[in-house]
C-alpha cells in the first residue's frame, strides 16, 4: 500500500472513501510521507487525546525555529506560549483554568441576544438577489463581531481582527513554521500584544462584565502579563478562524444535502444536534499533532520518545464502529461522539459558543434565503495534513 498522505487531493474530495479504505487496514498505521504514526480509529484517536504520555507541546519546536530567526520571531513565540492548546500540564492547566472559570454556560448563553442581533444585521445588509461574497461579508464578520463583544473590545477596533487572525494563522496552521517569512506575522503579533495589553490593564482598573474582566477578576493574576495576552489572542483567533471556516463549509455541505437543509429550517427537534453533525463531516481540523513524551506500546506498535503522532480526526469521525452509516449526513444524529472539538484536557472551551453561532446563523440564513447556493458548487475542497476547508465562498441568492 502506498504511504498514507493526509494532504492528498483524494482525501479532501472524498473523505468518506478514504476513511473506509484506511480503517480497514488497522487503527494505527505508519506514514512514511509524514514520518509519523497515524491514529485513525475513533478508539485510537480518543485514547490519544487522553493519553498523558503524548505531548501537545508545540512551543519547543517554535523555540528551535526562533533560535535561527530574527529576534522578532521570538516575540511571536512568546505570544503563542500563552496558548493553552500548545502546552502540556502543568502549564496547560494554569493557562486554561482562568479561561474555564470565565467561560461559563451563563456567560455563553448571555451572548445569544448579541449573536441573534448580529445575524439579523448581516442578513438585512444582504442583497435580495445576485451574487454575494458570503465568506468575507458574513462568515468572517459574524464571529469577529461576536468574539469582540464577548471580550469587550470597542466596536471601532473590530475590523482589525481578520488581519490579525490571518497573520497568526500562517504560523499556527503551517506544517513548516520555519519557512514562513517573519514579516508576515510580526506585525500581527505586535499589534495583538499591544492592543490586548492595554485593554487588559484598562479592565483591571475599570472592570465590566466582559470576558477579559472576568478572567482578570477570576484568578488570572497567576498568569504572566504575556500569558494573559496570549490567552486573549487565542480566544480571538480560535473564536474567529474556526467558526468562519465552519460557516463556509456548512453552506457547501447543506447545498449537497438539501433534505438536511430543509430539516435545519423546519425541524426544531434537531437544533441541539445540527452543529455537531456539520462539525463531524466538515470540521476544519483534520489532524491534531502530538509527540511521544514517554515510550509506550499501543495496538501492537512500539512508540519511541519524540516520535510524531497524528490524531486523525477526519477518519475517527467516520469510523463505522462508532457511527451508524458514517457517510450519511444526519443533522439529528444521536449519539454523536465526534472529535471535532478535541477530547479530554484539550476539549475546546468555546464549543458551546461555536454551536450557538452555527445554529442561529445557518437557520436564519436559509429562512431568509431558501434558494441560496454556492456560485462554484464544483470547486474542490482544499487543505493540508492539518486542516480541511473550502476557501472563498461566493453564493448566488
């Protein structure tokens, strides 16, 4: 069998076929292409997320790159060191706890009116017919406004979020961060740092009911100034980038499954489950990367210190041992133990907010524009070994 290549076009275009074929050869396989072990089944991936012998630390590799780059790159790494998703316990726990204590169900539910109003404002600004740049005008704008409102960012500053997220995205989603030109991310990192450092200090002196104030009041003093800035930028980046991609991908999926689009609009019973199914079949995270911290044996294979492990969410979410008819899109699927939000220590704290945004936005979108469809419905999916997406999205109204 040819070496498994998660970046191959056929993986992006037909993930169901790829998952079926590859899972037939075992839950754990070696990829010469990626020089990594691939955990492929739902059981293997969920075990990998929970296994403390696997390290999620990406700061050390970034630091090695920084040692050979201009000093500005070191500032970028310092910012990313405050991102809990790139750290192991105890650093991960220390970084996560202030955010976890602030992002409560009450706080998330309190954002619902703002989400609903923002969606209505965006819908009212859309033309009644013709072509519409859905990604730029809607999918990028909605999560930027929502996360800015949650963080208490002044409305006049919200337009800067996209450029900042795009800049950091080049390093976060890169498989070879050492090859990224420093200038492409330095400015974003500097602006991120300066902006949030000033906002955090302002919230210390003048607290409100926003997320930054709640973190500052709820024990964030245990974090360094740069770690707290890092936590804020992670919330901004994750809350903006992934939701944008999911809105775009969902429009593509729902176009291909009009029966499910109709259910989304007319069947209230599926609303608590719809976002999870869309994330299962079209989530932006294809793989999560880990390193072996402590050698161990699993499924008959020996894993050595520092070997790379790919936790392949794309195949785990299509494992027939867990999902009945995994190739079928069912917005009412129950149970749905997909791994699109991660698992265990690294389960996404923003999952409830993402579900709410997707459900509210997509239902209202199709209520107002029942004939909405992608202007390029046959354009292929894209992605590397880490992620899957659809890129630009112009729709016909």
